[in-house]
C-alpha cells in the first residue's frame, strides 16, 4: 500500500510539472500568432526587415519610369536652355531690325527707280547717295547691295521678334548670331568701299550701317552673358528643386 501511494504522488507531481510547462508554451504561441495577425511582430528579424525596407526606394517602378505598353505617362522633361533676355531687350532688337528693314526697303526702291534725290542726303563732294548707289560697287554678283540689305533685315526681324527670343531651338540662336557677324563684316567692307574706292558717303546707307552695328553690340553682349541657347538641364533642374 505504501508503494502504491508513493507512485500515485509521483505521477501527480509529474502531471503538475507538465501542466506548468505547457501553459507558458501555449501562451507564447498565442502571442506570436496574434503579433503575426496584426502585422506587428517583433524581434531581430523584424527589425532587420524594417531597416531593409527603409533603405530601399519607395517605388522602384517610379524610379525606372513607366513600362512600355503599360499606359503610364512619363513626367515631362525639364526644359533646358539659357535664360531668355528681358522684355526690353527683345523689343529693342525688334525695333532696330524693323528700322533697318524700313531703310533697306527705301534704298531698294531708290535703286530700281534710278532716283536722283535721297532723303537727308545732300549731293556734295563728301556726301552723295546717288553716286554710291549707282557705282559699280553697288552691285555684287549681279545683285544690288540694297537687296542684300533687304534680305538681311527681313531675316533679322524674323529672329529678333519675341517669339524667336523665347524659342529654345539652338538653330535660331546660332543663325541670329552668325548672321549679325556676317552683317557687320559686310558693313565694314561697304564703309571701306565708300571711303577709299567710291570717294563718297551715302547718308542713308550709313544709317543702315549704324543700325547693324548697334544690333551687333546687343547680340554679342547678350551672347557673352550666356542667354538664348541650349546649355543643358543642370541649371534649370536646380531651379526646379
């Protein structure tokens, strides 16, 4: 009898010890299940995953751009280019171009009508517009110099209007700059011809020369400031940020 009682007490002790071991294990499993269900698990693994997620870009697809055929549209590219000159500069160059065009039209008409008198140009030994415009030097390659001036200023009006100044096309910038350089070279040739070959000065022609010189100064000054031509998106991108 004593042995049976001892064995019974030993069995009860083992059952109580197993029960004490099972309850914490079940509680821990329940806690882990609850944390997993709520998405708030903890531990070294979870912390590592959080750090990894924080280090990755928010949206890899957005960083790489839209996929072809996905229907997504890319963000508009940042326009690049040099700063556009001020409104006063645009108007000044346009007014000078229109003035040059007007005088060039007048000289072209005077040439083809064989006019003998010119506005503001007295017929003296020093100033004589008729002598200059009817000289052999007034025609180059069979084309009157006045027509060259007319064509030049038609182009200058086109590239010096506000729309052309706001354009980001490098072709417009370089055509404008190249034309005014050629124009001033041609003006220097004409001045040399008047002074040393013809021996007379055309006042109306000189007014065109002065206008061309003023345009040359303005456009070269503008180019030295770095305005009007494409230079890349770095500066504009910094402004956008």
